[in-house]
């Protein structure tokens, strides 16, 4: 079943690669395209495992290159695309079947970035062995921009796809992390766009007539690519840092909530002796006041239970006495008991009579 799904994912990935071949970034190598479908091998790796993610990325990229007539020229990058799908699948090997906390969400984002760096880095280094281009040119014109483009596309599309496949929990901390990530990405993308637009207009007005139109266009494309590279890289770093800070903040806020949740569960189960909120009650914030109210409620429940237990004991004793009296009455009122009592009286009277006769002699 998984092999069939992986094969379908590879075909879909290859077809979409062939369709987006023209979406290249300005100023970059022509092979550097904006590929939203890069999430397919990443998602396949996370859902089915690293080997499936590798197959989808590698086979799909080979298929896309073949459809576009590139043959095996860029085979190192097909292997690199396989690594892009493999690395997020490592989360599954560690037992992460779904994203249930902001820490797992942050881990997944880090694996996405690491997979792209490892995969595209492998592709650049191996391709460099047979290419005429320098490593510096390949890095700035190919490696860096495609990393930024892939990661931004993955960050944008991965959360809704996880939601579609029901692999992410709808908890407060995850919602906060995702909302913060989208807000930061929106601000950063808008800022990069505006800065590039302003820089392009300023440069065009300053160099118009000094440089030819062709040279000026090439210069503006290079400047736009630099803005995308640097702005996108800073944005990715800021997003990862913000997710980390969100995790720390959630941990700080969630600790008292977990303590109160545990206390509520113990109260539900009747384990009042295990409830201890003294450390939390000493806080001078809302959690401290809530813990104090909860502790007072627990103490009242404990007192009521003790009163009820004492009342039940007294009621039980009274019931036992009444039951004993009723059983005695039931026994004494039977004909058999009355006949025994009558015979006992007769025997006692006879015994008394014999004793009197003996005394008279």
C-alpha cells in the first residue's frame, strides 16, 4: 500500500516539477525554480518514513528532468531531492506520528531546513565535480536561493497539509506557533518585496542612461536575488528562533496548567491526599490565585468527605443495631422459639419442684 502511494507521490512530484520549470528566480541559475511541490517528498517522508520520502524525491525529480528533456545532467540533485524527503522522515523513526506540541512542530521545521541544506548541498558538491562552474558561483546562484525558496514554500504549505491528513493537534501552543510563523513570514516577504521595489526604482533612476538597458536589467535581477537570499535567510532564521521562543514561553505557561490539570484529575479520581498546590499557590499571578481557590475547594471537599464518612459510620452502626433487634424479634416470635421457651420454663419449674421435694426430706 505504501509503495503504491510513494509511486503515486513520485509521479505527482515529477509532473509538477515539469510544470514549474519556468518559475525561476530572477538572477539565479535557470534551473533554480520556485517549487511549492517540494513539500510532497517531505510530507511523504513524515507520513510513511524516510525511505519513502527519499524515493518520492529522487524518482520524482528524475521523472521531471526526463519530461523537461534534461536527461541525467542534474542527477546529483535528484539524489539531493531524495535527501530532502528523507530527513523529515527521521521524525517518524523517533516515534513522531503526528505533531502534538509546539516542540514537535519546531523539530519538524528544523528537519525541513536541515533536509534542504543537506540535499541541495550534496547536489551542489557532487555536481561541482563534473561542472565547469566554480563552487562560489554554484553556491550563490544555485544553492542559496533554492534553499530559501524551498524552505519558504515548505513553511507555507506544510501546516495545512498536516491538518488535511489529520496529523497535527489543534492545541493552543501549536496554534500560537503557526500563527506566529505565518505573521513573521508575511511581514518578511512584504518587507523584502518593498525593499527590492524601492531599490529597483532608485537604481533605475540613478543608472538610467549610464548603463545599457540589458546591463541594467541584469544588475537589477542580481540585486533582487540578493535581496531574496538575504531577506529570506534572515526570515527563516527569525522564524526558527521565534518558534523556539514560543516553545519556551508555552513551557513557562503550560507548567502551572499541567499542575492544575493533574490536580483536577486527582480530584476526579478521589485521590485528595496526593493533591499538592503549595508551590503554585505562592505565585502572585492569576495561576497562583487559581491554585489557591482550587486548594480551598479541595479542602472543603476533603472536610465534606470526612463528615460524610463519619455520618455513614454512625448510620451503619444504627442500622446494624436495628437489624440485630429485628432479627432477634423474628427469632423470638417464631412458634419454634416460643415452644422452646415454653419447654424451658417447664423444665425449670420441674427442676425447682424436685429441689423443693429434696429439701423437705
